[in-house]
């Protein structure tokens, strides 16, 4: 029995490691490319170790791009602010849809589901016109406010809250906590794993968002990192060396955030499915 | 609890109000905010796509020179990182378009049709000398009445770029007609190298498709399924499918035919002058030459690509905008722009002054301008070339006969255009 | 007398109950809409507004540039869909894509999450490595994959060394869509893995312990405890998968340079919408009409999923 267990464990590790290699290869290649010269990347010779190790690409990004730190600030402000608002608002809406019975609930839920299904390509221009009317073009709020809720994660939070034990809420309401107080004091703390997952996704969404800042932000000072660092694609020639370095630079912060929130998936407590 | 909720909601409303309040100030920074600012200077916005660091530097030099000459005008340059036309169109719809912007000839007819571009004939004076531009280039920016909507900042043409060493080794001369090209390509093909690198796109091949007096676009409709066009392109497809002496970049793991040449995966390619600085930077060791594209069916042909500066019809700083355009496309400005050879000068006088005709690498490209097909063909060209590219690739890779592929493509394109 | 009293007290009670119910209803309305307020505000202004505008446009021939020109055509845009060969091809491609990608990525995500939640050593590192594809923007990922897919690329080199046939991953119309599928499964499975990981923390440990005592093996425990316990989350993952895959755009755009080729083999519905909305003039209305048909299809698929999985209905 034990021996069998040992074997299956080993097999599991083999599978896990193989998958890890498949996942890592593209990134190792991208990382090594970010230290290559443009000539070496273009030469078409595939190698994981740069022939001629250079920091030039990073120098171009950090030093030659005078606005780099401004772009970083913009990205952090938009992604940070947007994520905070999303966490509160999505959870509130998800909670209401899962636990409070109010007239019109079904319709709102359907509506929220329905809007996820409409491709952004058709709402892009009307959205732009609305932002223009509000005078929110080229501003942080133009980026944050229209995206401060996210139908996907309202849906996700609803699915999480549906399994939430009723007893806890009842106990809390006996303690004299009102709905909102209970939501903040009892429900949210128990939803940490879901909130952590949401935080990562929403942050990533804002952080990697390209098309919206591209259209909304007109001043170079207001660009986000994705837009600012995408200027290495010429009409005819693409500068892979810079693109790879830039992609490394903007993947890193998200990775750090992921690692931070990751711990919540380890020691989460939360919803016991009461079925 | 009630109090808490109350505090929360009022905080939220406050936040929203603040957000709305702040915006009042920001809103006016873009294009529509009044002609002049308080200190009497006019701020123009100039939008273009992002490109190489060198091009960026050149443009900045130009703009500095311009601002020095015109102290009452400042220029704000917006480099749109990607999907340039989508962004520009969205901004134009919203009335927030830049005052002056780049426009590729291929997009020009459809934009002219919508009336968002300012007609420029009335601005042109003798000093500007509009007759100095190459006729074939400026044609794409005119409407039927002869009104001009943009002036080219420069142009590029295709030439035959070849690897000298490979040609020497194989003992092949630089081909001057299609038969010689075929022979040379077959001769030059080895295990790792094809004779001819081909970009399977209408933007690169239109002149070949039309070499047997066919017309790929007729009355703004797709016509590339015609017998003449098929005959024009068939030799190229045969070279790939029968002789296996030609290949597309994606087949060889390259991004462009230029890269194929640099990587030694193709011995000859049909490429543009932007490769000259690119090769210098990335493949400094390579010994290559440039020749005119070989004659096809007894006539010379190549493609020309051009980009103009155009003015937003909704701009309220048109005087200043014209000053900027006339500087950038004027003799002086164009000289600054084309001196290093990123683009070829669209003005004959500048071309003569810079003497590119005698340049070993650029000479054949400059000569090509006389007989080139300019990449622009009516407002429906984007739909037409989209369907061509889509189907031609299958034929080029031998998945379908060329005739079938082009017929299907033509039909679909015309269905899409409708009436 | 006694009876009368009881009946009157019960009446009072009933009235009180009714009052309480009314009060309760009112409270629920206030609370419900209070919690939903920010969502409703944003939804109405930034999503529903534009969507209604788009619905409106779908009944016109629209040129937005240079002063909006509207030309009422009724349902022509919707009828046009019927004999648009490219739209049918796009729908076929998209359907095939959804049909393969959604089940595979859902199962892979569940499998990865379950393994990484089993208390193995080094779990943390695996969780980080597996998540890398999701962190990187899809544009960069697609470019990396195109490099690996090309004919002399990494993947073909590897296949060659183990004597397997090589493919023209990007250029062959019969293969190109599958190339995108592989890439997308690889890139999105970790995203759903994280959601499963979060949900797995809520599955009571004692269920597993009890099952182990009953002699259930790992696979049985997975099928009979993990899978049913995660049903609401699976429902979410599948619906999100459906929406995401039905709206495939980035990858096929980059793969084909925006054309959907070779021979329309990578043309997806959203790519088609994009082409009509931005590439050709006067077809904005048609683009929105296709978009609504697509939304309808996704909606039907989602409802079907919910019915099939027998999940509690929208209550």
C-alpha cells in the first residue's frame, strides 16, 4: 500500500515537472532574448544563452525612455485604484445577488451575465463618446470608473457566496450587526481566497490592458506601461530585443503580487459547502 | 450599522464627485480646446505611429527646426503604439482627432470619401511648389476633382535584394528578367536556403498580378480572379510548389523576407529601402546588393509605398497646421527627413540634391519610382487585399490551385463590398 | 369566547406578520439595491448605454466618420448574415474552437489545482511556474508561440528529434486553428486553476478523511468529493470559458496578421466583427448585428450548460 503510494507520488512529480518545463521554456527564451542584441535575435539562431550578454535593452527602457517612471506610476495608480474599487463593488454585488432576495434580482443577474457576452469591439466607439462627454479622456478616472466593476467577478463572487453557510449570518445578525456591518466584518474576511483570486485577476486585467489606454490616453505623460513600452514595433521592423525586455519589466510586478496573494490559497478557510 | 453604511455611501459619492470634478480641467487638453492658449502660442498635435528610435530622433529634429522657425507654434507629438488606423478613426469620430497626422496611401481614398480630411489646394502657394512631388505618389491623395488632401513625407519602393556571396558561389548573375530569376532561384536553392523569399501579400505582389495587363481592382471591386491575374501570378506560385525554390517567411521561421535574406534563408528577396538601415544594424557582416526587380513579360514593375501628412478637417488651428505640413513636406523639412535614407524623398528636387540615384544600394530603388504601382487603389482596397492575402497563401503553399483560390477570394471580397 | 380571542390574536399576529413581511421586503430592497448601487450605476452608463447604442446601429447602414450617416435598413443586417459565407465559416471555426478548448482547459485546470492542493512538497513553486503564462499579456505570448511554431522552430525541432511528423503550424489551413487552440489551452488553464485552488480551500477536509476510511482511492475521492463539491465554481469556469473562447480575437488577429487566413481557417466571429467595424467603411451596423447574434449564441450555450449541469437556477 505504502509502496504503491510512493510510486504514484513519483509519477505525479514527473507529470508536474514535465508540465512545468513546458510552461517555462517560452519564458526562459523570452528572458534570455531580453539580454540579446537585436542582431543576435534576428540571426535566427536559437539558443537559450545569449552569445553576447547585453544590458542595452534594459538601459533603453529605464534610461533612454525619460517617461518610464511616469508610466510606471500611471500603471500602478490605475491598476491599484481600479483593483481596490473592484474588490469592494464586485463583492457587494455578488453578495447581494447570492444572499439578499430583492425584486428585480433575477433581471439584474441576467443583465450582468448578458453584458459579458457582448464583444468590446462594438462598444468601444460609443464608450469613447461617453468618456468624451464626461470630459474624462486622457485622465485616470476615464480608465478606472468605467471598469470599477467587472461582471465576470460579480458572477464569480456570487458563485462563491452561494455556498456560504447561513448559520454564520444568522449568528452575526443576533449579535446586532446589520447587513453591511456583517458583510464587512464577517463575510469579507471569510472570503479571503476568493478576494485574493479576484485581486490578482483584476489587477492583471488593468495592468495588461492595452486597447483602452491606447485610445483614451493621448498625452505621452498619461500613457500606461503597456502603451509606452509598445513603441518598439515599427512599420516594417519589430525590435524584439526591446519588446522582450519590456515584457519582462512589466511581468515582474504582477508576479510579485501573485506571489503575495498566493498565500491566501494555502491557508484559506471560508465556505464549507453545505449540501 | 445604518450609520456605518451611511458613512460609506457618502464617502463613495464624494469620491465620484471628486472624480467628476477633476475631469473638468483635464478635458480641454485635447484637440478641441480653443485655437490659442493664453501666452499667444498655438499648440498643434501631430499623430503618427511609433517606429524605430532613429526615426523618432529624426522627427524630433524636424520638429525642433520647425518650432525655431515658428516660435508661436508648439507641436505635441503623439506616437500611437499600435493599431494606428483604429485609434485615429475612433478619435476622429469623437471629434478629438489630432490636427495633423500620418496617413498611408492605402487608407487615403476611403478617408477622403468620408470628408474628415481638409482639402489642401487652397493653402498651396508657389513657394511650396506642389509640382515638385512625384506624380504617381501624390495621385493617391487626390479625389476625382483633383483636390489634394495630403502631401507625401517620403516613399519606399521594392527592389531585388540579393546575397552577393551566394550568387558568386553558385556562379549566377543578377537576374534582369523573370526567366533568369527562375533559373537563378532554382540554382541558388540548397537545403537551408531558398532561391527567392516571397511575402505572399497583395501589398507586395500587386505589380506581378498586373504584369499581364490584368487588373486586380476594377471600379473599386475585386477583380483578381481574372485569367490575366492568375497568369501573372502563376509563375511565382509554380516556383514555390513545383520547383520548391521559393518560400514565404513563415515557412522558414522568419518574420519578413528581409530577415530571410539576413538569416541566409533566402538568396534573393523583393524588399524595400527600409532594409538598408536595418541590415546595417542587424546583419553588418552580410554582403548584399540591390537591383531593379526583374522585367516581367517585357515590362518593368515594382510597388511604391507612401505616407502623407494630412490635416484634420475639424481642426481649429488650420493656419498653423498648414505651416507644419508645408514645413515637413517642404524642401528643407524633407531633406532633413530623408537625408539618412530611411525613406526616399518624394520631391524630385530633394532627390537630385541628395543624389540617391547614384547610390549603389538606393539607385535601383529610386529608378523604380518611375514605373512603380503605388499601393493605393480606391476605398475598398483594404477589404480586397484582406481576401486576397487570405486565399493566396493557400495557393502559394500548394493547398489549392491558384485559380480556385483567387476566384473564391474575389467572390467573397465582392460579396463583402456589396453594391 | 376563547375561540374568538384566538382568532382575533391570530388575526393580529397575521397582520403583524404581514407588516413584518412588508418591512422585511422594504429592508431587502434597500439592502439589495444599496449593495448593487455602484454596479448598477456603472452598468447603466458605461455598458448598457453603449450596448443600446449598438443595438440601434444594428438596424442601419452606418458611417460614423465625418459626421454620422445613418441609413435605416431594418433587419437587413441580420438577414445578410444568412448568406455571408465568411460569417458561417467564422461561426464554424469558433464553434469547433469552443467545443475543444472549453472541456480540455476546464479539466486541465481542475486537475492541476487538485494536484497542487494535495500537500506535495514544492507546491508553492509549481503554483508560481504554472501561473506564468497567465501573467504575460496575450500579445507577447502569441509572438513567443509564433516563434516556436514556425517550420524551423522549437516545436518542429523537438518533434523531429523523436521522429514524429512535423507540421506547418501557422501556414497550413488544416492545422492553424489547432495551433491556436493548443496555445490558448496552455495559457488560460492556469487562470482557472487559481480559481479552483481558491475554491478547494473550502472543501471540508473531513469529507476526504471519511472517504479514505471507507477505502476510497485518490481517483474515487477526486470524482466523488472534489468534483461535486466544486460544482458551482465549475459552472462559473465553464461559462467564463465559453465567453472567453467565443470571443477569441487577439491570437487569431496576430497569427493571421488580421486577415483570418490562410483560407479563412483562423477567422473567428470577433475577428470578423472587428474587420467590419474598423476595416471597411459603412459596415458598423453589420458588425453590431453579428455581435448580437454572437451574444445570443453565447447566452444559449450558457443556459444550456446550466441546464445540463442541473445547477440551481437563477434564484
